C-alpha cells in the first residue's frame, strides 16, 4: 500500500489501518481472550499494517498495554504508527472528561508507560470537555510534540466549531470522527475544512457497525442495543438501509470483492480522508479489511454509490 502524510506532520500511514478497541477492550465487549488479542496485533504487523489505533479507555488501559507488549517483543517500534487517545478520568466510558493542559500531559505520560515507548506517533484528545479552551489543550500537546513525546496531534468527536477553536494556531494534524455511507454530513463540514487546512480526517465506524458488510441481507434483525443508539439501525429505516447495502452487490461483483470492501474503498475516495481504521476481532476480519486497499473505484462507481446513499 502507498503511504500518505497525516496533516502537516512527519507521520506517514497506509490507507487501511487497524482499529484495536477489541484488543483488551473488556469494558466494551466483555471478557476478551488476551492471547487472541496479542495474536491479532502480531498478525496486523506481520501483514504490513503500519497504523494501529487504540485509546486509554479501551480496557481501560489494557489495549495499550497489550499493543505495547507485542510491539516491544517483536522489536518493530519504528515500523508501527501507534495512535492513542485520552481525556477520560477514571475507568468508565462516561463523560467524566478533562481536556485541561495538565491532564493532557498526564494522559500522554501514562500512555507512554503503558505502550512501553518514549513517543506516541499520534495522540488524540478523545472527547471535548465543556470548559477547556481547545487551543489551550492543543497548545500543551504542541509543547509535548516539541519535546519529542508526540509526532502528530489529533482531536476526536469534536464539532466543527471545536475544531476551528482547537486549530487556532494551526497545530492539529488529524481529526477522527464518524463517517460512512450512512453518515455523510462530514462532506459538507469537516472534509472541506480538512482539505483547506491540511488536516487528515480518519473515520471511525466506516462500516456503520457492521451494517455495511452486507451481513443483514438475509433478513436478520440487529440486536436491541444497536437499534437503540445507532440511527442507521432504527426500526423505521433499517429495512430500507439493508436494501441500499444490497444495491452495492453488482459493484462488488464487478471488482471481485465483497460489499464491505466497496464501502471501505469509498471512504478512501473522499478528499480529506487519508486513512481508515476498521476494527477486527479476529484475523479473518483483519485480512478482509485489508482487501479494501486493492479496490479502485472509478468516477462512475463513485457516482453510482453516491446515488444509492443520498
């Protein structure tokens, strides 16, 4: 895979990375097999994936620890771009969020210890708090970048107004927010700004939590938790959305791939999006995600997809 520069940083990544929230993510998915998690990180590295995305709150802290353990054991630190995130106080995924400069420094220092490294390739402010001026939080990250602790500065789950505020001094390199064929509002807001300011957009949920894999085409219903908090799974539109996904099958056949690869490849056609980080819970999913890098959508393909997911 070709390499792309993130923002204005000196960090270069491949188009398809690895979202590692299932590695050690006991608080997200329930009890996880940590040996399987280690093996999954090992497989990602052996397959040449150079971007591994994690966060303090995955575990919490355990995902970082397992990734750091594997990278150190393999001796491949210089070959791997490690992205992590911080802002949560405590051990819950709730909104006890702190962006204060002092806490940002504490988050970075703690992540460095857990990941067994002396620098982070990308550090994101995971969520915005309600009190800290965003340029102050980013300013502290910039001081840590100047000290060699971070290579690229990111923000995640920020509104467009918060991104403007965070990038007041031009220090933001990456934003990580939701984007997929069912959630395209970033095309009118974030993506034009990212192109203008040389900020890389990396989407999370690029497969809409599985809806864009085509696995619901057999009529199976999503579990209640997904339909409760994910708009694309809501009862009033779920059947219609499944039908839209099914319309991607001719394109998948044309390109000799699966529907999910079309959905991932679409993201990489968007100006401003420089990488994707689909999650994987096993090696089969990991290898499947990588196949998206081999799909090249032409202008007609892009227009066809856009017409389906208006």
